[in-house]
C-alpha cells in the first residue's frame, strides 16, 4: 500500500512535492499546516502519514531528574 500511495502522490503532484511532504512529516509540522500547503484536508494528511510511515515518540528526562538519578541521557525511551 505504501508504494502505491507514494507512486500516486508523485504522479499527481511530482517528486519535489512528495519530498516536501516527507520533510514536513519528519519536521513534525502540524497537520493543518501541511493540509493548507497541499490544498487537501487534514484527514487526507493523516491518511498519508499512516500509509507512508510511522511516528516515534521520544521521552527525554529533564536534566535535573537525570542529575537526581545520577544518569546522563540514559533515560531516553523510544515508544
């Protein structure tokens, strides 16, 4: 499905706009902002995001908490 979605987007909008879409996803741009730039609905942006990849959320402790625990950067957990 991801390949078909990518190919369809590229055929309709071009490779440069597809790369821009991916860049915006990677930069965590808001759905409404992406939707506005591509003149589509927020729902369509959500669908594209789900079809083309997946998100990772990273939890990083505040440095003060790391200091209390005596760790440095070890408190990162990718979900």
